[in-house]
């Protein structure tokens, strides 16, 4: 480290003590966090200093580099294949300060990292890395739906130009509908029809627009039953929610008011349907623009008769000559027909659709 000391006299010849000044190894970054747009160019700036002499030797900087990893021997970005042709180093002296700059062009989302500057001198152990570095976040523009309401043939929606981080300088945004410039603002509210497309860009940097054009569509879904026709207990049945929507919708299935399942798949499967699955079903499709329900579809599962039971009326003692009712009860879909037999007799007593057998 270099130092300066000595004694000077003031106007009355009294001695003045000079403060000892020592130069230090130091790197100061202009910013510790930078948010930049995908595809644009960013500058990461710093200032560094070092002692003019040390160990009776004039200090010279023999190498500078920028890197992102924390290894003992970090890789110079100029040698990193991920940055080939996209990085530039700049250094210049302004008075007693030495400036350093890393410029990265054609930014990619994978460039998001902490960047550090290191300089190496001719002194023993004379290498210094600036901490904590600069955190670069690379983001693209996305159209985000803040709120919406569905009308008969359109959707009234508020759209916002969204980034993962806050861009420097309070940028303003420009909105385009079907390729035509419409408004300068961070948000845009309009009645949106299925044929419309929207995207946004940063004003003054219009070529860095939102990468995906938002085609807005939200049609009433319908439920298809496969196979069609009679549904027999134990068979495999698939319900399909058919919905034309963009952005892609997620689906929620309901039996009456009970929620069954939610997800990106538009189908609901019964591998072996049972009588308990009988009921009305509908689906709900939802995306950033809103949600909309299908009409209900009845599912009528047909099954054979369960084990029947017989009841006697009146109960208790049965007197000869009195009236007697026998009632056969079973569960079946469609409704069962009944045949009555007397024990140890093979011929039926009666064949009917009624559940009762009366003997006067």
C-alpha cells in the first residue's frame, strides 16, 4: 500500500500533521441488481482502484476479467462458449479512477446470474475480486390478464404488460391490436373478440415486444360422452370437455355441485362405472380471461337386479281366509319384472311388473 506523511507549517509557523492516506484494493459497482429485456444489450459498470506501489514495486494491472461462477479459477466470459460473440470489455481512466464495463448483447434468459469483476496485478497474491457482484435478471415481456368479464360475443378484459423484474428508468409501454398501435400505457382495457390478437412492447424499444401474441378466445364448452348410447354398469366411460379457448384452459369437473377433479386434461374417465356414478355432470373451463360452465349431461347407469327381499303384509299371525300381500323389493335399472313362485313348485304363480302378489 502507498502512504503519504510529513510535517507542514501554517501561517504562524506552527506544525501541521498530514493524515496518512493509503490506497486499497477495491471494486465498486454502479448497481448491485439490473433488470434487462431478453434480446437487448446491457452494460454492467464498475470502478476499481489499487495501491500505486507495494512491496517497493510499482503496481501494474496485468489482466482483467468478468465471470459468473465462484470457483477459485473462474472462467473468463470471453472464453465461455455460451457468450461467444456477445461480450465486450471496456476499461478507461478518469482522473484517479479506473472504470470497468461489461457489455452483453442479445441477452438470453440463461444469462441471468451474478456477475463479478476481477483484476490481477504484478504484485504477489495481487488479485482482487469485487464482491458481492451484480445480479442480472433477464426477462421477456408477457401479456397478463388482470381482470375480465365474459359477454355474449366478447370478453371485456384488462391486460397488463408484465415483466419478472422492474425495468430501470420507469419505461412506458405501447400496445398493439392486430398489429396496429393503439395506446401508450402499462395496461390496456378493451372488449376483446375471438379474432383479435394483442401484444405489448417497451416504448422506444418496440422490437423487443412480448414474444407470444395473445389470441383471445373463450367459447362455451360442451361435454361429450363416449361411448354414446346405453351405459351399462362395469363398462368404461369417458367424458370429454370440448372447449375452444386461448390461452389454454384448465378444466374442473363437477357431479351436481360436488367437485371431482381439476387439471389441464379435458377428459374424465370411469374405468368401471357403477350405479353410484349415476347423476348429472358438467365441466368448467378457465383461463386468465375468466371461467365458463358447460350445460349438464345426465349419466344413467343401467344395472341388473340386486338380491331381492320379500315382505309380508299384514305381519304377524295369518288366519285362513284373510287377505295377504307379498311384496318383492329389489334395486334395478331399468325397473325389473317379477315372477312369483311357491316353494318346491317349478311353475310360476304369476308373472307381472308389479312388486306385489296378493292372495285373496
